[in-house]
């Protein structure tokens, strides 16, 4: 039997969903226009006023927002309420060291928790479950989002955060965790470790809610088989709220978008033209219930497809496919957004030439990030010990910028292949899409 957290919303008629969206969009546009000078200026450039936006049919008239806008408006330029009304921020890395900072009122947090509660119950969760959250806590949205959703469901919540695998498995066995929430690569690592230690019969997991990075159907089947669970996808991004923007149901045929809070569009990434349902393009979101940080027509850069066909789970909200790639050069490594421009900024600041290559691989279901950097002729003449010191300095600088560890290899001048066209900076060997 299908589980719903808010059945009257999740199974609402398409007419009711559209009514909510029309009313909330018009109200949100006025809220943003009146309170966000940065976005008001963008609307005025297009000759748009709030009265022009009466329904979802008018959404295409509004200007897009991009990560570049978030960088320009950092930190408070897109805030739509007084700072005294905000109770929390969450954050993710930005393209040049300026982080994306998202603000939340208490009402925003309540709605976000509701979205994550829907995801947990869609995975079979109830108040009798033990929800084991080993997404990172702190600025990253993964831990706080699923933590809040679990509380709303009434489940016993284990706020484990990431890392310390021995303790994760001990608590999993001792406390009888039934729903695991983490990145798919960490789930695969946990599964492998549990099997190696002969603890498969000691765990009680029935479901996993995995997101924050791309993963294949083969990886899903492998984790499901090793842990004896059903593995569910969840999608979100800090700019829009965090995990729970969309989630998989029992049908596992795409992720239902919470359309009472977010309007989704698919556009041609080159022209910005809105594409019909069923066509592949870039996913764009408009937040229609957020108070503090409501982004209108935010370009996610994720490539996917929307599907409005009836779902066997009974939910009526549109489904999105797994992202099939990116329309920009962002990588997601260990659940962290990584831009080549961030790495280039570190290298140039440290006096290295802009000749480098980023190699991403997946070993034993864990991402590995390697950065190969050309030395100048002067550096190349250094002793091996001095070069090793330089590598350690770069490792620390990159960790400070990215938040994750990268292997650094300094190579001889002219070693990295040159290109007459666009330089091929990234080699991603993970075959994720």
C-alpha cells in the first residue's frame, strides 16, 4: 500500500495543482518585485511588471536567474525579507570561491521539511522507522533536509552525518536502522563493507534515499542486492531549498516534483526557448512558496525530461528523469559542486600557468579527483622534495576552495596536450549519464 505524507496535496487533481501554481506565482512575483531590487531591475530591463504575470502561462515572460546572478548579488542581494526574519542559512560552493548562500525563514524550513517527509514516506517510511541520516550536516543541505523530514514523519532520527564508517555500521546494527539516507557512492561503500564483515544478517534496512550525485541503474541494483533494500532517488539544490525538490516513489520511474512549491520548465539551453513535455533540455525552477530566498526561473544547468503521464503510485505531480548531464562545466564529486574555474583560480593565485587537467574516476564506488598541473621551467628545476612540498600546498589550497580532497600531480612543462580549439580541461571516466 502506497504511503503519503500529505495525500490531499500529493494526489491532488491537475486542475487543483494548476490553481495553486497560478495563485502562488502571481503573489510571489509581486513579493520579489517589491522586495528584491536586483531582480526588479532585471524585470524592468524586460519591461515587465507584476501585473503582467497572472498565471503559469505568463512565466516565460520573466527573466532567468543563473549562478552568475547569485555570485553578483552575494550575499544579501536576492534576500526578499528582512534579515531579522531569517533563522538559518545553507550554502554550497560557488564558481570562484564566493559561495551560494540561501536564506530560510521558519516557514521556509517547515515547507522544506514537508517536502523531505513526502520523500521518506514515498520510500515506505513511517513513524515506526529508524531513519539513519549520513548526509553531511552543517552548511550542506543533505543532512538538515532529511533530518527535518524524518522529524515530520515522526521517525526515530539518527543524525549520523558523514564519515566514520565503523560507527555508522555499529549504530546501524545496534539501533536497527531501517531507512538509510546518504550519497549513492557512500551507500555502495557501506554495502561493500557490511558484506565484507559478514554483517548482512545484522542490519534491518528496508530502503535507501540516495542523492546529491549522479548514479546509474547498475549501481542502484548492486546496492539493493547487497543491502536487501529498495533504493530511491532524491533531487534538490541549495538554491531552491535542498533535497526534496523531487523524489522517487514506489514506481521508481522518475522523481515527482513538489509542484505546489516549485514550477518546473524545460528549456533549450542555447536559446532559452521553453520546450514541450517529453523533450530533453535544461531544467528551470521557480519557487512559489519560499519567503526569504525565492528564485524565479533559476537555471539549474541539469539536463533532463519531464513526464506528466499517470503514475501507478497515485501521485499526480509531474516527474523528472534523472539528470542526463549538464549544460555547463560543473562536476559533482562526492556530492560537492566542483567548477574547473575554482581550480584554475587556486592555481593562478599560486603562480602556476593555466595548463592543467582534471581527471575524475570512481574507484570502489567512491569518486576520486585528480588535478595534473604543469610547472614553470623554474619550478621544474626544483628538487623532488621541493616539488612534493608544492604538491602538498596545492592539496591544502584546493581543499580550502572545494571542501574535498584532490590528488595533485605536478608535471613537467609542456606535458599536458594543447588544443587549438577549446581546451579539454576535464576527463570524467565515471560514465555517469
